[in-house]
C-alpha cells in the first residue's frame, strides 16, 4: 500500500499587512498586530434528562382547593351573626325592650311578694300560730285565737289532755242547731297534721243560718292533734264550692299552710 500524502500545513496571514504568520504566533512578526486566533471548536454538549413538568394546579375534573373558600365563608357567617344580633338589639330597644317568654334556664321573675306573716302565741300552752297578715284577729285569749279570713274564719284552741277523735266529735256536737243545720260528714282528711304532729281530721257540709235568717251553704274542717299532753283543735269554715275547690273549701290551701307553720310549745 502506498503512503497517503499528507496535507500541507495551513498557513495563516496577518489580517493587516498580509505577512505570513508563524504557526502558533500570537502577533504579526512584521507589523506587530495581535493575531486573532480562530474560534475554538465548540465543546461537546452533554444532554441531561429533562425534568417532568409540574403537576397541574387544577387536575382534570376541576377539583378546587376549598380551604380559602371555607375561611371566607366562616368570616361571612360571623359578620352575618354580628349583624343580626345588633339589629335585634336595636329593634328591642326601639320597641321598649319587649322580650319573649323564657322557658328554659330562666332568671328570677319579679312578682308581687307574698304578704308578711303574723303570729299568735298561747300563754297557757305555749304553742304559736303563724298566719298571713291579710287575716284579722276576731278574738283571742290564753287558750287560742279566732281569725277572720278572706272568705270565712278559722279558730285554733288548745286544751289539756283529750283524744283527737273524741275532741272532734265534741266540737261538732257542740255546734248550736239553730245556726248549724243539716250537718253532714263529707270525708275524713287523710294526712291531717298540726305542725310536726300527725292528727285526725274530717270535712263536713252544713247550712249556716245568720242573724238575719239568711242561710249559706258552707264546708268546714275540724283537725285535732295531741303533743306532750296538749290537744290543739283547728276549726276552719268556708262558703261551699265543691265544683272548683278540693273538699269544697276555697281557702283549703291557706288553712293547710297555717297548720304546717304551726309551732308546738
């Protein structure tokens, strides 16, 4: 095989004076002009894997981020509540502060206070009768007191010894027939008591004839109890009202309250 002829070395010339340049010369040997070397061959380019594109903010299906929307909704709700509260307060003030009736966890109500209590104390038997100050005292002595109520009357009297049931029978039997007519037992009083002492009691109906010969249908209750050798009798009278009142006595609850507040000596 023949030897391949080699290509003659490439000759570079000065761009100013045209003189040939020595290989590798950086300036012209004739005019001293710097030699502009040819551009260095481009360095090889390395390819790196391309990063995947970022995930879409809103993937298919249009799913949104609801967190900002929830915060905005909560703020709007708070503003609405404040607005409604302020408006309601302004309306209540403009209408004189009218309020709806409270039904649960209500505060105390301002109501007419109950009348004050009055009392009588027996000097003979040392018991005390507490009653409403709206009642009046008709008579009193060492043994007891007679009170006028709003609709009738009540008498409380004490005595030494005696059995409660016998005392009741004696009290009813002692009623004058000229004034007390048609006396009839209606019922016994269950749970009869005077103060802390259990007793016996009964309710009767009668026709009461007054001084002017006018008659009135009445109901009366007799209760008796014995404590430490002293027997106390309560005799209460009311106009008869059997349709609307327990035992036909409109003031029955007041009489029971008086018996409950009774204090033995």
